[in-house]
C-alpha cells in the first residue's frame, strides 16, 4: 500500500478479524444483491490520524463493483452521512439508500473496492479488491455476525459444475485465502430449496461437511488460512484421541490416498460430523421437517 | 446464406466453436463451420427475431461496435452471456480472423470463463461494450479495422478503471484524436514519441492509486499531467 502513496491514504481492511474489519460485504446469490457494513469508528480514526483537517461533510464514499473488466459504481454518501447496512442487537438493517442490485453482474464472480475521496479528488482511504462473503439469503448475515466467527463454509451458485452440487475451495490460487465452499449448480434451484426444505439441507450439508473436512486435512501450507484453520479446529474439538497435526503428519509420511480413508481418520471425521449435526441441530431440523410434511399430507 | 437470426451458443456450441478455433490455429485452411450457427443442438434462441447480416462489411471496429449495439440494444443482461458473443464471433469470423499481420491470439476470439478479466481483449465483446457504453465517443479507441486490435484498445484494456471511464475517454480524445481533411478520424499519438497513449495509461495507473480519476474532470486530469502529454493538445492531424 505504501507504493505510490502521494496522498497519505489509509488502507481499509476487510479480510481480517471482525473487530478490526473496516468493511464487511456479503453477496446474496439468490437475491442478487450486496450488503455492506462499514465500521465508521475505525475508519474515521484512521483517516483523521493521517488527515487532521478532514471535512467529513464533503468527503465521499464510493463502492466500486468489478466483474472481470466490468466496473460499476455505487455512492455510499459521505463520512458525515454514510449509507451502509448495520447489525446490532440481533437485528440486521438494510439502508434503503444503497443501490444494491447486482442484476447486470454475474454475482458469483463479483469483487468490490471502497474508495473515500475529498473534494480535491484525493483518495484518503481505499481497500484493495474485496472478495465478499457469499450467502444464500440476507438473513444469513445474522448467523455470521452472531457467531462472531467465520462460517465453516460458504455456499455459491456455480455454472461450472455438472453435478447438482459439489464441494471445493474458492480462491484456490492463494492458499492463505482459500475458502471451503458448497457449490450449487446454477441450472437447478437447490440453494433456494435448501432455504425452505431442511431435509435437503441436512442431506447435502452433512455430506459436504464430511468431504470438505477430508479435503482440508489433505491440504498443506495452510497455517495462515483462518478459514481452513477454523474448520480444522472445529473438527479437532470433537475428538479427544487424535489431533489434526498428528493426522497431517501421518498423511505426509504415508500414501495419503490410503491414509485419509484409514479407520482412525474416518472415526475422527465421523466425530466431527456428529458435532456438526448436533451444533446446528440438523437431525432435529430434519425430523421436524418430516413431521410437518406428514401433517400436511394427512390434512 | 448471409443472414441469420441471432442465437446464442449453448455449452456444447461454445465447446465446438473453441474446438474449431483450435483446429484453425493449427491449420489455417480449416473451413469456417457456419452450420454451427443454426444447429439446434448447439444453440439456444434469444428474445426477438434479430437479424444479423454476415455479408455486411465494416470500415472500422467502430462501425462494427455500432452495428452490434444496434442489434443487441434490446436484450437485457447480456454482458456476461459468452454464448452470444461466441456465436457472433463465428458469424463474422472471416472478417475477424486473422489479424492484419496474421494475429490469432486466442483471447481475441474465445472468452475464457475462468478468466473474465481477459474478456476485455475480445474482438467482438469489447467493441460492443465500448460502443454501447460510450456511443459516438468510442471512436477514439476504435478507429482501426475490425480485425485489427489497435494500440489504443491495448492501452485502455489494461484496467477496468480505464475502459469504463468516460472522463478518461474524453482525455484520450482531447490529447490524441483528430480528424483529417476528409473528416476521417485518426490517432496522432505515436509509440516512439514521448507522452504517447501507452505512457498515458501507465501514468493513469499510478494516479488512480492516489486520485479519484473516475470522477475527475478532463481539466483536472490534465493538471496532473506533465508537458510530454500536454504537448499533444496543440497538435493537428
């Protein structure tokens, strides 16, 4: 960021822990919209430090949306009166002043940049390219914010898979930023059906969790990747006899394809799946959904 | 057959078109498979009965972009519809391939779904995009023949900020676009003279880290530039 910094601009952080994050952006692939939360206190503190004579009333905030070579610009007001969504007290509020539609953009490959400029067109603060959280419906933001932690994996609509759904890693060119993802085939409507039918959610998500965990265990050089580390930590907490590090050592010293299906590691994964089902009450949700269906058919 | 009703390639159609292109690269005599354009297994229909005339000759990339915009203007959200642009590339393939010096770079003809940032170098999509966005002003980037990937296009396709900004287009126009006695547009910038459009692109790439160049006026941008660039303003065709 120091390169060519003639305007003493500050960097806005987005891929960092929640309490230090300046900008949070989520994209709903179902609603084809984006949601943006700004941590104004943090942002103002930073900018004021570098620009003591800051005029908040005339300093404008812009959100630039990129998809490949396409760029779209959305105004987010001024530092004095910013437009941004907010979350507090379990309540997620959208700011109606934001033009948030991504209709003309392929929502699955969109990225964002925030720019804050003064009346002389000098950039006082900017982010680098922001990769958003991908969510199904906007209500999922609550889950992310309530847990104060990253979701174990993201969901994404994809036109590149042949199966109805699949698992994999987003940002897989950068091991420090890879994110476990369930991909839903764009030609089908499974993602939105999961929203309304918990039985489908349980069937897909439980197996997706299992397969993603297996793949995470096989990854090397991901110590800096907080998504993968959180995923592995979650699994480790479900096990008392075996540590992730031990598994990775075993895999590294043997034939990984055989080792990853060994009874010992299978048990490790099964315990993690059991914890996952329990924590997110998936079996209970499945049972409730089935009972509701029975009641409806009897009626 | 010279007139077609606009369609778009489906997944199979795009695959077949790319396979044809790869064959063409290896053997320039490979015939152009215009039959793909009508093959129901390879294409899907699009809204409306839009007639595309592949016998039409275009004087420049600008004329081509204008034609595409006229034909596609009523279609919604086609920006990322690779199937339409690949179909159109095949329609006009004999006018687009090869380039004037034999150029046949794949990204000029095939939109790689895994690399959308390279789409700005596509001979059909970029011309449509520039004209549909900037209309008559897009001439500054599109003065050359339709199969000629111009230096100007190469320069502005360096970044989405540059090729999406009307102010920057106005700046290029002010510095480098002139009309000769016959009112033909011409670009006066030369690669071997300092302050040319390639150097301007590099300069703007640095400025955009510090200045909000998308929202600056042409005069404000000119104030940032040194004499090497400003000297072009006084130059005639």
